[in-house]
C-alpha cells in the first residue's frame, strides 16, 4: 500500500494502549512547557527590556544541544528508552522547580534563567531522541505516518492552550504560578513511561561513544533524502525564528501586554492543529518530499506577511497560516524519517533531526535578536520570511531526489547493503 493510499486514519493509532498513554502524557507536558516558555521570555523582557537579551536565550538553548545531542541519540539506541524518559523528565522537573523557587523567593536573576535553560536543554538532548525513537515500537510500521500525524495534533493542540494559558496566568496571577504549572506537568511523562508495557530489544553493537556517533553520521550521510529533510527544517526555523521577539511585537507593535503575547504565541499552534487535522483525515501524498517543499514555501510567505503586519487580526491570520504549513511539513518529515531509518539507528537519526530542528530556531533567535536591535523587529521577521523562501527553492534544486521521493509503508527497513551500516534489530510491540 503506497503512502498515497494510507489507511487507517491517523487517530486509529490511539487504539494502541502504550502509544495512547505517551500521547496523552506528551500533550500535558507540552502544555506545561509552553506555559513555562511564555514565563521565561516575559521574565527576561521584564528584567532587561531588550531584544538582544531575548535572542541570547537561543544561544543558551543551542550550546547543550550541540554538545549532547548526538550522544543522546547514542544512548537512545543502546539503553531502555522508557528509563531514559523517566530519568530525563525527573531532571527537567527539577530544573523547572529551581525557577519556581527562586521566583517565589524574589531572587531570580538573568544568569539564573540562562543557567537553568542550559541545564534543561542538556537533559532535553536525551529526552527528545528517546521519545521519538520509542514510538515505532508502540505502533505497527504501517501506522507510523498516522502516529506522526496524531502526535503533531497533540503537540500543537497543547501549544494553543499553553501560551494563552501562560499569558493569562502571568497577567492575572504571577510568574511564580506559571513556573509551578510548568514544573508539575512533567509528572505526566514520568508516570506514562512507568506504565508502558512494551519492552524493546536493546540493540547489541560494539560501537560506543564517538564510534557510535560516527556510525550514525555515516548512515545519515548516505541518505541524501534525510539530509535534505533536516536541512529544510533548519533553514525554515533559522530564518523565520521570531518567538523570542513576540514580547516586543505584543508591547510595542500591537500595544498589548502579556495577554497579547499569549495570543501571538498561540496563533501558530491554532493553525498547526488545523493543518494536523487535515493530515490526519487525508492520505499522505504520494510524493511527500514535494509536499514538504510546498508547505515550507507557504510558511515563508506567512512569516513575511506577519513581519509586515501591524494589525492584530492580520498578524494572527499570518501566524496561523505559518503554523498550518509547519504542521503539514512536520508530518511528512517525520514520516519519511521513520520509514527510511532502521531501528538500530532511530535514536541517533532522531538526535540528528532534533539537533537540526532545535538548532535552527535557537540560532535563529540569536540572529533575529541581533538584527532586530539594528533593523527593528518587523523588518527582521520580514527578511526572515524572504530568506526562508529563497533557501527552500535552493534546496529543491540541490536535492532533486526529494521532489521525486515516494515510499511504501509496508516495505521493510533498509537492508545492511542498502544502508551500508549495521543490521536491523527488530522490536516488540505491546498493544
């Protein structure tokens, strides 16, 4: 059955108990994380009031991801992914508790926020690959596209409520309460991971440390389709990064406070939910690579429109459109990655994808913060939209295989001769 005739519908994947548990838990945790994200950027804006300080937040998120990202993938390929999720989320809950406690005691300083951000980013480097790599062990291979789509629906739905809830909590209660919410919601993933019944067969390999990283990179280098997908993700998120500039848009461009910030941050997620629902009901395109190119071009157009807008309804409309385009692109990117990656490389390829996906916006926040201090926030975002469009067109010319790519959800993973590295290790699945 080709991708273009994918059945059953995406939400049917929730009939698998273990996947359903993780799906619900991630939804709760992302909701809390979004509340905390709003709290952090508003806190920094209150402390400093300048775009450069907001942009530096991306640097402190990026450095640990660069240092530990690939190693997190190695661990996900060699250890129990359930245990990794539990330990990493306990650590993430502890980092959030630091912000909760210091804010409640009125001793929070900029260096504390940056320091906690770095530590949390380091632990996310282990949590992210484990979370992505465990999903193919929870659903049948033929339902991976649906699992990716329904996961995106959950994440984006939480990202609608999270920023809006965060702005409401900050505006009506306090930053301390927002940090408390962010801390407590990490419990959801910890409990869900403990309840998952499926047990994976841990890959047995002699590769360790740097050798394992090199092995994963060798596989990635031999797969131009994967490289192109990750590069497109980086291009879009780097040039179009604008999240940390939203407090300035809310306060200075649109004349609103934290409630307006919540609306701006929720708008992309609202559009993303619509895009994700469309993907959950429609069959995956026969040429998902071409779909990615079209979606990212639409994303760049919407970012350009948002940068030029100074009216709230129009700004929300463009942000919603960018979220819808991103969700459609994301569903196809994750599907391609899961279909062409053998199980013993899932953690490392997920780590590479996470490094691209997180590194783009994090480095982009630095770039946008610096550029905004000279050109202003609106010009910065508009330029980013144009650069995204040009970068996407360039990548489609450099890797024409992406436009022609088709996949079959029932085909087995690449054989050792096709991948050039290792052999596939099967996993067990519990329903």
